[in-house]
């Protein structure tokens, strides 16, 4: 009997003992994982990865533009990130004459590098656990009083951290407020564009391949950080100097070996690993499918327009990509969660949690009811969350006419003040500029189609739309007719006339009669006064319970590998370079090659278009020494736990050298935002050797490669894996089968 008891406890506690690859770890706590990482092959010490007193890997990794990651690769501030992360900068410098999007851009020297107002790159100076100080004096406080004290404490700590230096400090909650960390950073503001490959490289595969393995995207762009004479951050000035970093990554052009250690070090945005079974069930079966349906409608309208003319294709390209990116990720998530039966796994974990809580009266008291309460809250309040999700899709993501409404609402709200201050005409000029760029990429019939389809879908999804007089009394076609034929907001000429003749009377008239504005106002007011407060309240209650749930997991299962959900702070995940077998009878290799890229191009699909130069170089097999035994690797996968925000993150080998840039996950693994499955979840990286080849051979920008430190020769892994004899190497070049034999 006793033996069985022990066995059961062991099985149950493994529910919380995660596999090595799961988790996004806090760099300042990495010491705790050092031996595990070393057991997987890492040759570095924790101090080399993160140190406050000495330079370490962290000093070469920057939060790029607040949403992506980038890494330094030279002593002169050369910075790499993804193509899709630098896309808007490349776009902003592009014109019909200089179409950098289509043909790429390469500065031949530093003078040609292009400035990017507003773009920042932040280096993390240190990450401190400040939980005790943040919670100081909050004992016994609840609700607003608690929040107030918390905020005061944070302010003091943040101010102290930046007194007498040029840093910025920010305190963030981790584990739903069980822990608080202060991140001190150095924010650079003079970041110049150095180079970007053409979209046919940087976005190769487009939406067809997005979130998909096998992948052949050269998703990188090149920037440079400039600093003042003192090497500290400075706003753009011609006198600024290339930043001299504390650390930059040597770049590994060594052969890769399947199974070798990989580490991803960057800024993951958000994950939700702790959701209760009921909560996940609601997301998987209701919220995500509804959001997908909404986007199905937008995409159907946009895709039809894009297929009908080149002009519309260009106008809607980036909007389509934005809408489709989330849409496709969610479809992948649902598929993944279903195939592993994530809800059942959650139920099993909840049972383990409850069983454990039942073993001690103190735990029973604190944790015994929690799971049930969380699931009950979802059952009772999920509509509040759902209303929020649907409003976001309808009013903010959907028809763009609503965007115009939001913007004009601001202007008419500020009209009197602007007039008094004498700033009205300047402001109107700004609006005219804004409207020019808005209408440049807007098509009335397309937006109308989107609006009509989305309105029907929205009504179907939210069921009770009685709060809206417009939606309850009119059909989507009737509304569309008034809005797209009558409103001043859906036509550029009418909109400019409206701006030109703006006065008290025209505003009154507009507020009373413009059908687009009136519908939007009704929806937006309801959103602000009803939907947001309710959904915030739901979140607050749920987060309060999750805080206790996470504390319970840590207390009752102390041996588990606990990691706080991603929150846009710097994290480390480690794993190995490996393929996966996400479907029955199917095995993904861990890498792709230029041959595969050409094969995709030969399908004739426009997402796989190439400029002639790529085909010429590929035909010549002119790999410039960046190949691995005769193949030019393009991308590879590894089992590192990543999410949105990790784009551009360095993928680092056992010795701290750069192997490539993380940029995506496979479709089967997007579920990792909720649950990481080591058998399916793979992040996708563009191999740095392909990046170098593009710079050197394709773009004739070899001077950038010269700036970097290249690590050649055998990697420790290759030395161990028993390299082939010269003869075998030649034979390997010819045939894959032969190569596999050789590997053995
Ligand atoms: N799926 C990746 C991410 O979430 C890459 C998106 C950019 N690429 C694209 N084809 N839209 O950011
Ligand atoms: N593509 C994502 C990004 O831009 C990365 C991911 O979600 O895996 O951060």
C-alpha cells in the first residue's frame, strides 16, 4: 500500500516537473540552471551569460523598438534584427525611385546609413529582485489602498535607481505579483539603418510560409547604434559615433550538429501557462474560434481585392499580413492544443494540485478551493471577456473607417481649445497629412465589404447587441450604404473638404448626421463605459486567484521548474537544435537549404518569387564557403521556448557564439503560448551563415562581414560526432543518402 502511495505521489508531482526545454528564465537567476544547461552541452558559466559587474552576453542583446530583440555583432555597434522587425523603417525610407522593400538597401559606408526618428534600442543594465521593498508596508492592505502603496514604493525605487545616471528604470510584476523585479536600462535613440535584403529574401514565403516549417526566409535586417562622444545614448547628431559595446557576438560559421545546445536570449512578450482548464477551454473553443471567424471575414474581402488588381495588392499588403499573422497563429494554436488534449492535461494537473492541497490542513485552507473558484469565475464571467475580444476585433482591427472616426473624434473634441490657442490650422494641416497617408492605402469598396461582413459576424457572435440602436434596427447593408456613400470619413475628397470648412456649425452638423461617426460613437462609448470595466474586473479577479495558484504550485511542488510567464522582460530559454515529428508518420528535419528555396520558387507561387540574382548565384552554387558540406543552410529549428517578441533574438551555441536569428515558430508549436510540448514545439531561426552569404555574395556588402568576428573550425560538437574522412566528404556532397551513412 505504502509503495503505491509513493508511486502515485511521484507521478502526480511530475505534472509540475517540466522538461528541460520549457520555460523562459530570468537572466539574473540563471545560476540555478547552470548545471542543467551544462549537462546539455553548454560550455559557458552563468556569469558569462549574465553579470552586472563584468561584461556578459546580456550586454550584446537589445530590446529593439520595444517589440523585438536585436543583437550586437561588431565593436562598432553593428546590430542585427529580423526583417519583419525593421520593416517599417525600411518602408519609411522607400519610394518608387528607391524601392528598398523590393530591391533591398545596403549602405556602402557609414555616411550612407539612414536615421530612424523614434526608434530605440535598450540595453539591460541590471535586473533586481525588489519584491520585499515593493511590498513594504502593504501588509493588511487590500484593494485600492494596496495598489496605492505599491505604486508609491515603486516610484521611490525607480527614482533612486536613476538618480545620478542616464539610465531608465521600470518595475514589473512577475508571477501575477508574487514577485517584482526592477529592470534598469540604457536606451539608445540614434539607431541607423545599414542594410536590408529584398523582400524576396527577407519575407520569402510570405503568408504561405508564415508560421510554417519547412521554412526558407532570410528574415534579417541590419542597423547600427550610434552614441555620443562619451559612448552614452544621444539623440541623432552628425557628430555621434558608432557605439562601442561592452560585448558583441562572435559569429559561428562552423558546421552545425543536430542535437547541439542552443540558447535563445531575448524579450518574449507574453505567455499564459497557468490558465485553469475552464479558462483554456473557453479560449480554445470559443474566444479564439470567434476571433478567427471575424478575421476570416476581413481576409476574404481583402484577399479578393488583392487578387483583383496590383494597386490593391500593394495597398493592402501590410494590413493583410498583420491580420493574417494572428489569424494563422490562432488556428495553429487550436490545432496544437487539441492534438495534445491540453484541456485534459490541465484537468490532470488541477487534480494533482487539489490532491496535494488535501494533504495538509494549511494548504487545504489556502489552496483547496482555488481551482474550482477559477473555473467558476470563467463560467460566470466569460461573456465579459468575450465582449471585449469581439469589440477589439470589430472596432479596432476590422473596417478601417472606424479608425478615421477615432481620429476625427479627437480633433472635434479639441476644437475649441485649439482655436483658443491659435493652433487650429496647424493641427488641421497635420490631419490632412495623416489622412493622405491613410487614404493612400485605403479602398472604399474593400472597406465596405469588410464592414458588411464583419457587422453580420459581430452580431452573430455577440448575440445581444441591444445596446446599439444602429445595430438593432438596421441591416449591415443599410448601414454600409449610409456610411460608405454618405459619410465624410470614407472618401478622401469629402474628408478634406470637411477639414477645410471646419467650424462650429459643420461640427454640429457632423455630430448629428454622419452615420459612420454615430455608429462608431455608440459602439465606442459602450466599449469604454461598459465593456472595458467589466473585462478589467474579470481580469483583476482572475489574476488575484492566479497569484495564489502560482504561489501554491511553488510551495507544494518545490522541485518543479517554475518560470514566470513572459512579460516583455529579458529571458533565456535553452534547448537543442532538433527537428520534430508533430504528425503521425511525419518527420521534420532540423534544417533547410538553398536547394529547397529554389524548389519552392519553381512552384511559381508569387510568395516564392525571387530576383534574378538569387537564381544565378544558386545555379552556380556559389556559396562562398558559407556552406556545410556542400549545402547552404537557410533556416533551422530548435526546441527553445519562445513567443512573440523573441523575433530577432540571438540563437547562441554552447560557447556563446551566434548561430542565427530567431524569427518564428512552426505552426504545430504556436500552442506554446499556453502549453509547451517538447515533442512539437520548435522555434525557427535563420542561420547566420545564410545571413552572411546574403551580405557578402548576394548584396556585395562584404565590408559588413569583415566587421564581424567569424568563428571557424570544428565545433566541440562536430569533433565529438566523428567527422567524415575526406573521401566521404566528397561523396556526401553528391548524395544525401551517402551523407547519412557517413554520419553514422
Ligand atoms: N510569424 C512571425 C511573427 O509573429 C513573423 C511574421 C512576419 N512575417 C510574415 N510573413 N507576416 O512575428
Ligand atoms: N514572429 C514572432 C515575433 O515577431 C516570434 C514568435 O511568435 O515565435 O516575435
